[in-house]
C-alpha cells in the first residue's frame, strides 16, 4: 500500500508522538508498504536537505507551545502531491493543521482516512490563553467533529478509548498501543553516562525522562525525593528533558535543599536515550496526563523497574512487581522507590517482563496497524458500494 501519514509533530521535534510515528513508518516499510510523511517545516531542518518520502509545509510555532508547529498553508499542494503518489490510505496523527489537510486529501481522493488520538488535551488547556479561552467542552466538540467521517480511529490505550466514547465519538475504535523497537534498548553504555555526571558505578540513580512541562507533575517527584534520601542517603535523581517547567523545578530543588543530588540534563538526542536508561537503577514518573507513556515501555525494554501513578493504562501494563509498581499517595511512592533501591534482588523473575515485551514490541504494533488498515479498506469499499447502489435506485 501507499500510505500517507499526516502529522504536525515529526523529527527533529522530540515527543512521544514523533517517536510513535517513526516506529510506525519503520514497521510498515518492513512489511513492504510505502510510507510518505506529510508534516510541518522546522527551523532545525534546512529546506535544501533531502528527506526521503517526507513533505514539509510552511508552518509557524503553535500559540504558547512554541516547540510545536502548525501549518499555515499547503491544502491544495498536499492534495496534488498525494494524487501523484497514488495514496491508498491516509492516517492522520493530529487534530490540527496537518490533520485537517489529511482529511481533505482523503475525501478528495476518495480513499479511507484513519486517525490516531494521541493527546489528552484537557491536560494542556493552560497552554492557550492560560486556560481562559478553551474549556473541556470545546475539546469534546472539536474531537467529536474531527473524528466524524473517519474510517477508523486508533486509541493507544483504554484510557483514550474511554475518553473518546465520553466525547460522543461513535466511530469504530481499535486499541493499539504504540510498540517499541526492543532491540534498540537491549544494551546501553551505563558507565559513560555515569562518568559524564561524576556518578560512581554503585550510586543508586533514579531516572525520569519527559518533556519538562507542568502537566508531567515532576514537582511531585521532587517533593518526594527528600523522604527517599532519608532512607537511601546516597541516591541521586536524574531529570532528563527540557521544557517550560524547568526553571520552576530548578528553583524547587534549591528550596528543598536537594539541588546537589538532582541532575538536570536538558534535552538529549534520541540516539542517546538508551544510554540514559541503562545508566539508571529505577525509572519513575509522577505524571497523571499520559495517554500511553512511551517512556514507560522504553524503560521496561531497557531492563528497568518502573514506579508510576495508577491509571487504566498503567494498571494493565504494570500488573506484576517484577515489572513495576503503582502508587496512589506520596508515602506509597516513597515506599515503593525505597523498596526497589534497597532490595533489588526481591523482584528478579524475568519471565513477566519478557511476556510483556512481546505485547509491546514494535513488530506486533506494526502488524496490528496493518491489519486494521485492511479492515478499514474493506469497510470503506463496502460503504462506497452501498452509497453507489442508493444513488442508482
């Protein structure tokens, strides 16, 4: 098949959505499909640089979210390109500019259009006019409208499915979690990263890795860390990522007198991520806004135990303490972190992790998406046939 993926977020932007799209493209191409990316321009990418099967459209930074882009033109240009490429199917990954363009292209080429709903927007409303302009009911209406007419919708988790149903989305929805290229995370240079930050090989290191945004709730982790230090005095916390909350988090670390034990790395390249996972002894996330949380999966693939918050997604993923633990209070979080750090031998059964890795592999992800494409193509053809019959009668 010739598949067009329409997205506002793509390399070199660092995000879970970008990673998901890259994984999807790789897996579809391994199956023999041809994948074309329709996305926004980026100041980090020279317009003269050739990118295989990537088409970029003029864009500007998104309001109050300047490291993300939104296309300002390209509707008819994208249609002409897609027509020449003889696309069989459009798969949108955003509800905004490139998503709207993708729907337009699919409608005018008379081909199926699928959509993956990645983001729980109600957790991000504060980015637009400090939450005074857009409200949850606006998100509900916009989401329902965008999904209307789609041949199918992909939900990365049960939480996303429940949210979409709550919004009144009646389309066929398939839960397909984004997979991870497991081979990429099998090995990493633990000592290189530790040497870079002057950490001894035996120093207990807690890792959190994400965009440093307020909805990631990293401030909760910093508040817990002094209690962790009381029981594991030589523990260090490494915060990997960049974002609008960084200055606030750094100030908080100073106020809590833990500055010397907290390492802010800033943004790291995607090629270095594996080394950072392998440098750590435990992965933790205090976020309550994840629709899926690829970093959880990457941590598990790297051999790390995970401590994170309860949610429909994490409850299913971390159903065995040999993989990870869930918490529902500050004290509970501290207890679980301390237990993993001080009793690492207690949860060493590898089989639950290996079973889970099969479920979250990139290969299985690609297979499920491809099968869903085929289902949508068949149902679209049947719908078109019924429409033609009605028109004739």
